[in-house]
DNA sequence: TTGAAAGCGCTAACAT
DNA sequence: ATGTTAGCGCTTTCAA
C-alpha cells in the first residue's frame, strides 16, 4: 500500500519563497492583491514543494467544505440495480464537479445508519445534503433537520407544503408525477381502451401515490372507466410488476390496457403478458413511466412511457443546493423562477413518449 | 432550504458541565479515565447543548478523517449501468460502515477530473483511497501515488508486480480471471466442442487480457483447438457482445461454443445467436463470466458462467485499506495470509456455475 | 501591497 | 483523575 507522506505546509512555502504565510495564502486563493513578481515566486515555491492546502485547516476557519452529501435511504442493492439513481447521481456529480464540490455518498440501510448519517451531517463534514427516496415512516428528514444542514430533497417529501405538514420551508425537486400519469392513462383511453389498469409503485413513496392520483384523474374523466379492482399494488421492481400483473389477470381477465408505475414494473408486466399469451399492444396496451433508456427501448415491444429528465433532476437539485449555500439572495429567485415552481418545490415537466407498446 | 446553525463548541460544553475542555474531550472520545459522575455531568451537558464535535478541528490534530475515497475512473454512465460496480460499492460501503468510515465517491470522466481527484486526495480529505477500473493509459495511478495516499486497487493494475513494472508495492484485489477463464473454456472443450471462440472484453483492462490468456491456456491443451480467428474483440457491454458475435458468425460460421468475457457480452451474443437461428446450447454452447444475478439467471437459456464474489472483493479491498491505515503490523500478515496471495495482490478464487447454456 | 498576530475547535502531552 | 497548555495549518483582521 502506498504510504502517506507528510506534506509541506503553508509555512514551508512561505519560508522558501521568503514571504509571509499571509502572502502565500493570498496567492493560493486567487492571488489578488499580490504583486506579480512576488506571486510568481510563491507559485514557484508551491510547485517545487508540491504544496497542497490542508483542507481540514482551511475548513476550520472558513467553515466551508466544498463537499455535499448525497443521502440515499434505500437498501444499497436496489440503489444501484436501479438506473434511476444512477442517472440522478450522474446529474448531481456533474453539477457538483462543475462547481468544484465533492460528492460524499451516504448509503443507509437501517436504523443504525440513520443516526450515523445524522451524526455525520451534524459533524460539519459537508456544506449541504441532497436526500433521496424517502418513505412514509422515514425518520431521516427529522434527523436531518436537527442536524441543521441545508438540504434539498429528491422527490416530494411526505411532509412537504402540499400536504400541509410540519415543514413548509422544505426545498425539493420532483417531476410532474400526477400530470405524467394522467397523460399516459389518457393516451390509453384515447386508444379506445376501456379496461385500463394500474400497477402501482411502492405506495409509501409519494411518487407512487401521485402517479396513482394521476391515473384516477384520467379514468374519472371517462364514465365507467373506474374500477378499483383494476388497481394492483406493485413496488417499482420487475418482480413486483410480475406479481401485480399475475394478480391483475386473475382478477380482471378482460383488462385491455395497463399503466405501470415505472418502466421496471412494465417490464415485469410484459413478461407475464407474454407468458399468458396476450399480445402487446393488440390485446393489452402497456405504458410505463420514467423512460429509462436501457429498459424502455429494449423491451419487446419497445415501451410507450412517460419521460422525465432524471439526470436533469439531479443537476437541478445540486444547483439549488449550491445556490442556497452561496448566500440567500439567489435562492428565492431561482426556486420561484424555475419551471413549475410551487412553493419551495420545483416540479419538472414530463413528456409522453410513444413507442410500440401502446 | 434548512439553514445552517452555529453549533456549540467543546468549550461551551466544558463551561456548562463545570469541567475543562480536556475532560469533555475524553468523555466524548470514549470516556476512559474519567470518573463516572463527572462523565455523567458532561454527557448531560453534551445532550442539553446538542453538541457535536467539529470534525475539521479534530482532523486537523489527529490527521484522521475516518473517510475513504472511492475513485471510479469510468464514464459515469457505465459505472452505474453496470451491476458490477454496484456490487463492489455495496461491499465497500458495508465494510466501511462497519468501521465507522465514510465513503467519498469520486467519479472521473476526463483529464480535468483526474487532476481534480488528485488534488482532492492530496488535500488530505480522506485517509485512503480505493481505486477502480484502470485502463492502460490511465494517468490516475501516477497522480495518486504522488498524492501520497494509501491506496488499494480493484483489479490488477497494469504496472503491478506481475508485469514487472514500476511499482511493485501496489496492493490490489482481483479475482482469478485467468484461472476462471481456463475453467470455463475447458468445460466447453469437455463438452466435445472443438470450435470454441472467445469474445474478449476491453483489452485495455487487465481483466480482459487475463481472461484471454486463460482462454489461450485452455485451447492450447487441445490439439487443433487454437485458431486466432475465433478470438473477437468486445468491450464488456451487451452492444459490444452483439457486434463481436456478428463478426464471429461471419468469420467462422462453424463455431460451436463461445466463451464471452463477461455476462453482459454473453447477453449480446445470445441475442445475435437467436436472431441467426442458432440454438443454445445445441448448436452453440455459451459461457460467460461474473455471474451477475440479474443477468446470468435471467438469460434465455440461463447462462453457464464463472462466478466471482464481487461484493466480497469490495469488502476485502476496504478491509485491506483500513487494516493498512491502522498501522503496518497487521497489513503484511493479512495480505500474505489471504487466499491466493501473491506479492501484494490478493487473488480471489472463482467457481464455474453450470446452467443451461453450456 | 505585505506582514504580524489572533484565533477556528479540537487533541494530547504534560502537570498537578 | 483532572486541568493547563501548546499547537494542528490555515485565513483574516489589523498595522505597517
């Protein structure tokens, strides 16, 4: 293993360049107010010594870390099996990198992890946090609030302004789950289908609830289209989709369209429909949600689905957080000016992508 | 956005408890050598004030951060699309969490990112680094060495001891790529196949080179089995597998077995074989490498493949790093005592998993 | 424009 | 067993 070596300090650079520590500090941090030749001498000394500032020392006085925590409250397995997180992380990573911030990934699996994460955030390691995938009973938001770290949430939290719950000051980014779902279901209805089912996501997450609401909005518009038996609970996974689809076929063999809560669920549904000998879209039209490239384009037939800009969501979350960190003035403007802003939540638009499955 | 608040210091706790800072520090860090009632008073003060230690200040003096960087030198997209990394990350996360260390994820996409990462590591943010997926021309290892941070590599680096290159002190963890490949190819040969092809991985990675070597070992054992035209270059992706398989069929229509460099490549190959009307395994037997559950078990037919303990690799990497960090005495023993140790590299065993495809 | 000096909050000798 | 004290390496007034 490569060994750690002791690094030169500001002091050493100052000595070598024959100047004071203050001057070196100035040069290292942008160099304004230092005469060119002096600055040059300092830079040479830095170079020769291979000086790199000690961030702990710097943070101690500046109280900045240029690091942001990303908290993912999911069993780790799913986090990475699911391209959704991958894409969001990617967006976040890009935005943070562009602003010279580091990404500290905090994975939580159980209760013990929650307190660990809370301690970490409270410990002042990071300037802010991006938090994902909260479930109904999740204690994390409360812990995070207590930790007193600026935070932006990914996905509408259960206690956001819209539900009239405790903390209306919460900032979050989400896509228009309800509107997207409505569009998908309307599309199925426009196709002339009348037995349009919905395989839900995990209903302890707001995205699943909102999509279900969108489904209800749409079927309510067509007399006779609403039938509670057509709604089966899934969990956003292919396996859950299979289970739900099987149950649906047993319950309502006359189903002629399925709106799945996400593409993975649709994937499972497609498998079961094929097994059952139902043709897609002739016998049963199928629509998904997310438009995750590796999934939606590869299914057989390719999936009609609701596209959301997942990577963009990640970027936006990071941007909002960084803007909030760099002083309050920009924040309000940004949040309010963003598309679909509503309170402190930013709702991104969705688009229906028509492919062969519906 | 939740606002940051100014936190109480050790000093404040000391004042409140009526003791010195040193005593508070002792209590906070385990509390040995402090009489029970006093310790209790301190704990109460900590509680009442909601005191959380400032890590920057602590790190400044202890020179420990209890954080480890994970550097993934891949386009971010692939990193997360590929369950391989997901599993390794998971193993790493578990091990780090178990030892109260944080995971700082550093994603690199281009040259600019390399220097950024180097600066970060040199900046003393973390106690060590876990580095993945190096390519032949990767400047990262050099930069990391210069950064002087203890490092464990995932996968044999190009310049490891085995190739007689510059830095023989390098610690890495890998699976027995060559032996695993050999076993898979021998299995195909034992099946009576004589036109056994190999779809390679990205040959700028040692794992691909080693698997190719294993393939060559095995075919060399059977007179007449070696034919250079049976080796086609892929890139570890399904798309690459499709391309390679198509080329292979064009080049050698008489192929009767395929050893794919990984399961994703095999997936692509299976698709092309199906399109081409070749039955698997009757006409062409197919074997993969990795045994990634979501892939190998779901293919049609299920894939015969070489299993490696990916999550275990991640855990081991983290363990080796942490052991190295906590003083040199344990390290030599561990590295030498680990299974398949060879120099400073630890090679984990592989197992052939027989399913229907071969 | 440059330097001197005072901390940031904590740990770890060293005293007591 | 507890307190005193001297920094860790840096930024940032304040003076010069």
